C-alpha cells in the first residue's frame, strides 16, 4: 500500500507528496527567514529517501541526533519513505544515555550535529560499525554524491519511528509508532485543534519529542511550519511580526516569558488565533493576563509518546469559561475525543465519575509496542487497552482530570524526568545509603527535581551534582538536596513520596 486514499494519506511521506501535487508553490517551511515550498520539500524528501534506500536494508534503524533544522524535517519523512525506521535521539541527554538508545535500537546509520556527536563518539563503547554523517558540509556532500536506489514501498502497519520514553521504570523504552498510529494521531489532533491551510504555525519545541506530530499535522492540511531552533522569547516575537504567525505551541512558562519581555507589544499577538500547550497546568491568572492584551485562544491536550499524540483536549471555549470564573476546568485536560475510548480502572474494575482510577486508552493511534521489550509491551498493552500509568478522575460533565502519575514522573520545563532513573544514578555515589527523588512546585518550570538523601557520610551538594552530571542530562539534575535520617514508608513498605512532597514543599 503506497498511495493516498480518498480519505487522506496512508503513509507519512504521502503527506508532503500530496501537498506538492495539489499546491506545489504553497509555503511548507519557514526557517530563519527562508521559505521552502511544498514542491521543494517533497523534492528534498524524495532525493534523501533514495539515498537512504541504497544503504542497508528495509527495516534498518536510522538515528538522528540534532537540534531543530530543515534537515531534521527532511529525515522525518524520508527515513520512513525509504522503508527504514527513524530513531530521534534527545539532544539533551548525556552521552552514556544516548549510547544506550543507539545500541538498543540497533541503529546502523546516524545523522548528527557535529558538537553533539563528538562526546558521544569519544565513548570507548561507541559502535565501530555505526556509520555517521555529520550535518552540514559533510551531509551536503553525502546527499550530492551518494548512490540512489528505488524506494521499497510500504504498509500502514510498518514502523515509522521509534521514540524513547523517559524510562519511568528504569531504562527508557522505545515506543514503536507506525504509519497508521501516527496518521490516526493526526486525525485526533485536528479534531481538538483545527488547522487552516493559510496557517503559519510556530514550533519551538524539539523535533525529537512526540510533540513533533504537530509539524506533521500542519503539513497534512497544507499549512506552513515556522520552525525555531529552540525557544527564545525575542525570536518568537520577531517571528510573529515577520512570518505572520497564526498558531503556536508554547508551554505556559514560555507564554509568561513573552508577556514579560521588554520588546513585547500587544500587536505582536494580533494575528495569532490559538496557542496550544500541554505537560503543565495553565494558571488562571496567566490566562486573564493574556486575554487582557490579546484575543488569543488557548488549547490544552493530554497525550503521551505511546499515543502518537493526544486523546483529550481542553478547548479554546473551555479556557474562556475558566477565565470567566469556572477555574475548576483548568484542573482537567478536557473531554476525550471521539477517536479514542478512555476508561478509568481500579483493580480491574471501572470506577464511576468522581473516583480515581488508572487511565486506559483504546484507539488506532496507540503504539505497536516497545522495541525489543516483549515483557514491557505485554504489561502496557493488555486486552486491547494501553495502560498509561496515569491516575485520572472524570467529573459529572465528562471532563478528565489527571490527578497523579502512577509512574511517578516529574515534568520540569516540559521535559519528563523519571525519578527512578535519577535515583539509580544517585545510588552509585559511595556516600548515599538511600534516596528518593521527587518533584516540587516551581513557578518557572512547573516542577523542579529534588533529591532526598540518607547518607553514611556528609557529602557536598556540588559533589553530588558533579556525579549526576556525568550520568544524566542537565534537565534531570536535582535542583535541591534534602537530608533525612530515614525515608518514610507507606503501608506497602514503599517510600511515601506524597509525604515527602508535602514535607519539603513547605
């Protein structure tokens, strides 16, 4: 199955190809003042796909380690078009973390920014057989001179990407997203956040996150993506003025930074219709502040990597009601979309509205499983339902609130931090007898990572931080260090993290 049906694309690469056929001169990508049309983007994708098809075999994994840029966009489409599987690597991870994901995925080819590749390639265990192409001049030369081969075609159930989760139960797991699950996720996203062909969508988040499905969503509807290398308040305001931005994805902290920036003028947001956000709550005071200077609508979504996107949305109208006094709506993630079934279950039994249960999802956009991890797959995908590990509660009106994270994830600045992963790093330090890592409220980042330690010897915070920095990405490092004589335990003899959070939040 290689072509587009009457209902839309069936493979990821069909998205760009279809737009190149129907509207070749329309803008597809705006990058640092340069506009790329759909015809040009499709030509780049097809050329790159042909080069990739000449290397290795269908099903091979092709990794990319890079910050945002046009080449990353090309790879997002070209790797699946070549019958290979894209493995986007989080550029913020420590080299040892990246090495694990490279080896676990079995990647045979790596495209990488030079400054990100250097510390990774310096590791003694870096795979000698892994072929690398450095983005920049070396990439341009490879693209110009490499052999080309016919594309193998594909099926909607073929894996398209492997996206690694945050490793809440130890090592990160590679969620296998297929063409079918990705495209089903786009159907859900367009219901919750409609796209117009004339839109210019500003995207400042990393392309190695599942949030990159928003880029595919814009291209699915012929809109233009205004891509930022990373978020910067001044650059965002400039893009609003120069690129005519109409929609954006921003975290609440980013919105506050825009409003606080000395160059901000209400006219900057005059053309912006909606701003989408997720991962952290939106204060009612920030909504009212935004509404006092603009008519921008806000939209929140609930989803995860394993869902190829989102399954529930708090709409623009919901946010306006919240700003008008119904602030309880902001404690929810909206109503589930008709494309997904959601159950709340406690001990295998569905719970009624008002009671808490684990969030289970059944939808076409659910991942195929975890790469080479049958036990984790069987534990997460059971009887046709994805067990999210999140604890939720429905209210009488059908709004879903996520009240806790069963996997004990910390969300700091929009990044997921698995407490167990940080704890395992800390336990490797000789003076640490026991530890617990918790998230505490932070006005800027939503939550900050904090470590509670039981020590055999007194250790300086700086020494602990240096130890963790060698093993973990910077955003995972504890920002506060607490010492206790013993960790509190609950009735199940597990560390009582709610008690720790309550104690140290004070």
